[in-house]
């Protein structure tokens, strides 16, 4: 579940939920490892919102995310809120701040230089073991293949690389997410709590 997977596939202009779908699980707060060089840190930043850092290969991507419960599934609806490149002893990379950081959390506001922060969707499974959970990101080919077959049930546009951006309103996106088949998502990634 690297940076590219989270930032490219299955994006929408609007959130995939309405307010009543938002839940908060305090057990998600903490540091979670997957792979040798990658880790997530979830923070409670208030208003049922998680501030999420993805540390991967020396870079840190900052996200804001809401956990949503649709039907039998939990999803994490995330938006990027910042990026820090790797720092080396030879040359210190400039840190890029996108959005504003408030009280250790992430806030997107009118002063943000980007008009829209696309929403990504990650399928989550919670196990009986409170020290692990499973995440599934979109299968790279699923949305383009369904669109090609003219079976994509939510309004969308394609970018110049053929990637799909879902453009439906919140109710359309919610209905679309609620009906997603499991084969829309790739292999499971087990995240374990770092002690």
C-alpha cells in the first residue's frame, strides 16, 4: 500500500459518504506498520476526523480521513493534506505544506491553493485482534475496465492517462461505494500496531 496506490486510483471530487455514515474507532489511533520501510500513524484530531501520516521510503504524506460504515463494510475516505520529501545530509529537501495544520491535525480551508482535494477510498477490515487491521486499495485496472464495458454506475471523467475521476454527488458516490464488489479492491495489506 504505497504512496502511488493511495494517491492515484479510485478518486472522487466529492466524499463517498453522508454525515450519518461517519463513525470513529478510537482503536485506530496509533502507529501501524506494514512492510519494512512503511508505516501509518493515525491521530484523533476531533470532529470524528483522523489525521493520518504515511511514512514510506523516507517521505511522509499527510492525509485527513473519515471512517465510514456502509452496509457491511468499513471504508476510509481520505484526502491528501501535505507532503514532506526525504531529507539527506547532503541536501535538505524543502518541506511542502499543503493546507493548514491545526492542533496537530489537518484542516483544508479557503486559503488552500488547491481548489479540490480528491477523495480516495480504502476498504478496511477489522479483525478480532485489536492490534491489527486489513486495508485494501483499489485494483489498478478495475475502474477503467468497468468504464470501458459501460457498466460504471457513477458519473465520471477520464484524465489524459485514462485514469477515472468519479464526479457524482455525495448520494451517488455513497450508493456506488455501498455496492462495490470485493473484486474492485486489490490484495489485502495487514497493518500491525507498532509497540
